[in-house]
């Protein structure tokens, strides 16, 4: 079934909002599914700008005002308690009531629940009481936080009857889509800028997707994919499945709260590309507070970018609501989005929580990678280096206080972006297999 057929199948349009998922099941062909309450049903959609409602469908743009669509919330009476959550398996699905589905997911059930690691030496550098690293550099299966958003989107694709998924990617999303599509037995069509790091390309190709390298930057790739989604009826996770994709990011906030013993940090620093992650962090902390699972002031959210591509940081600094697109020029390719789709929502999340934003040079972000490695034993990619370096820059600006409890979101793995790092490392000695040679090195060290 194509995306468009699936949309018609679900009865797209505001009139079909009520009971839309039942309509989908009743028409989906197999006997008994209309009464099977465990089958996964994507939730209906609502426009973030004008509030118009639509049936669940692989579409992310409002027919009324062309605004972005998001999935409607769960019925509050069905939300689980802390005790119920803590008995569930360690994955993003332990928070399934806050993900955009009813019923049970069937794919990518083991993504999420990455370590939250205390980092006292980083805390000292920042001049704060405590600091933790939320370590999505070891996310399962593809070593970045994009596993979370793809785990959510791929379940939507399956529920809509789509057999091909795809994405426009700066690298990590390509890895996550290729890996999760492969194991689900789905086809994937993946579009990336032609100049990505070799590690990101290889860690996509290994899964056997249709990988297309587009001459240009991410913004060119993304424009192409907006048309592609409608032409071939695929589920492009960050285009027509975007409403189901973005919600996966909230699980970082949920995990932070639970891993801190059901308390809120006072500040969170996160990298920004399209601006989705940081705006979903705000929503995640808010939803857990509204559900009564945690109380206290919302964490101040701080956004990090590379100065070679910092359109959202500029919006925060100028107090401006519109994105002014830029042409990216930075080694931090995974966050090099010159025209961020969620720029306004990112800025809103930052300003409404009392946070701020910082951009750092490529030299500073490489230093950030090295500081994190030396202080915590975690090897992050360029985006993580930008996060650490931005946190240090924000600290120098006096944005943190001595009693702050800060979480740094480390979203990707350093083994995927070796190119800029290897240039800065000195060659290690080569010796013959002789004790004498080791002794000489130890004496000289
Ligand atoms: C995609 C990505 C982000 C941020 O993405 P948003 O588009 O802002 O949600 C951050 N870090 C890494 C490593 C990424 O790949
Ligand atoms: Zn609208």
C-alpha cells in the first residue's frame, strides 16, 4: 500500500478524527482485527498552528494552513504510575502511553534506556553542583539518538501498511533507518548529502538499503525528499511520518527523570540540527510533570550548535521568531542543517524555560570531544563535542549557578566521525616485541 492509499484507507480529513483508528482496523482486511485492542494504532493528528484535527495517516502537513501536524495525547486516565513503569522492560516503550500509538508496538522493541553517567570532573569545569552525561553514543542498534525517533516512526509505517521507509539524513538518521528497516524486513530508500563522513556512509551501506548521495547539502536533500515522499508512497520518517517520528525524542527526557530517581535536573544542554530534539525535551519534561510523575520547575534548556551552522542560536540571541537560513560550513555534519524545520519550536522551548544557546568553532568542538573522552571515558562524535564545548562557553558566560544540576545530551558516537579527530592525534610508537623497548618507553614517559 502506498502512503497516499494508506491515508485514504484511514479516512483522512478532520471529519474522520473521531474513531479514526477503528475505521482503519475495520477496513484493514483481516478478520477479528477490529476487536483486537493490542494491535498498534497510530494516534490521530492535530495541527500545531491552527489546531485542526486529522485522522492518523502518513502525512505531516495541515491541509488547512500548511502547518506541521503532531499526534494527539493519550487519555490521561490510562497513564501508568512510577511503580508500573519501573516494572517494564528497559526500552523507550516503557513510556508507551506517551508515544503516539495505542496498542502494542511490534518493531524495534529494544531501543532506548541508554546510560546516565555522573561526570564530576565536567561538573567542576562547569562550576556546577552535579553533572551527568546522557550517553546516546551507545544507543541500540545504531549508536545515536536517532534510533529513538526511527523506532517510533517504523512502527507507524508498519501500522499504515507501508513496506518501504526512507529519510533525508545528515548521517545518523541514515544509519538508524537502514539498520531498523533491515531487521524489520522492510525496504529502505535513504538520501544523504554526497560529502558525508565515511563512517556514516559505511554504517548505512552495511545494512543493504538503497542509498542515494545527492550533490548538495542537507537542505537540498530535504527539499528533494519532500517531493519524493508523495511520488512513491514511501514512509519518509522525517517527512510524511514526522509526527510519529519526533515523539521518540521525548524518551530522553523521560529516561533522565527516571534515572535521576524521579527528579528533574535544573538544566539540560542538547545539540540542535532541525531543532526537533530540544523542543521534544521540553515536551517530555512537561508531560511527566503534568502526569504527576515528577514535580518542580522545568529544566532550563540550552541549545548547542557549531558556529559554521547556527541559525537557531542566532534566533535565540536576536530574540527572533523566524529562521534565517544559512549555508552550513562546519565539520559537525550531523547537525549541519541550514534551514531548521523546528527552529521556532526550538527557540520557544529554550526561551520559555529560561535557557539560552551557544555556538562553538570547529576547533572548540574538537577540544570538547577530547575533554569528554578524558573526563568520562566516552568517545562522542562532532555533535557531542559541540555540546560539551557549548556547555563550557555557557558556563564562562555565567549561565549556570553553583547549585545547578546539569545533564549534557551526548547524541552520537565518535567512531563514526574519525576524520577530523585523527588529524589531531600524534602517532603512537612502534616497537619490536622486546621487553627492553617497553622499558625504554616507560622510562621516557
Ligand atoms: C540529528 C542529530 C541531532 C539533533 O537533531 P534535531 O534535528 O535537532 O532533532 C543531534 N545530535 C546528533 C548526533 C544528531 O544526529
Ligand atoms: Zn493548520
